[in-house]
C-alpha cells in the first residue's frame, strides 16, 4: 500500500518559515520524481517545486529564492523549506510522487496558513 504522509504545516506570520516533510512508504522512493503542489481556496492545484530521482530541482517563479526542495532517500522523505512566507502562500500543500512506469501518487495534504 502506497502512502505519502505530509507534515509540518500550520499557522505562521508573514515573513516566517516552515519546513514541510513528506514520508513515503510502499514505493521504491529513490526512483520516483517528487514534487510539492499547493491548492489555495477557489484555485486550481499548482506545482510549487519538484526534484527528480537524480536530484535536479525545479521551482515556479513564486517559489524561487524562497523555497527549497530536498530529498533524503535513506529516509524516504522529501522536504520543502519555505522562507519569507507571504499571505499568498496560504494553501493546502500536497506531496506528489511520479514515475513514468509505476504511476503517480498523492498525499492527503497539509494546511499552511500565513497570517498575522
């Protein structure tokens, strides 16, 4: 059974930081490309950052310079370090695991609220 379990969300003030974690089980984690997506109220889910099985990272313009995605294959975990958070970053953040042969999996999401 595949599980992606996100954690680390919460309420933070503008300018603050959070680190999201996504622990994977039931997949060969090291061969999957991993990503963080988010969905704000009334908006479509959008990619925030991704990291390939080889460690290559990609960020959307809104995340560049503020967010850092990383992975620890020994712990089957992907992280999203978020700094300089803004109210516009408020959303449910989802972990995604993707492999061209073995499919795509989603976590249940973790809520990030940026507010004073």
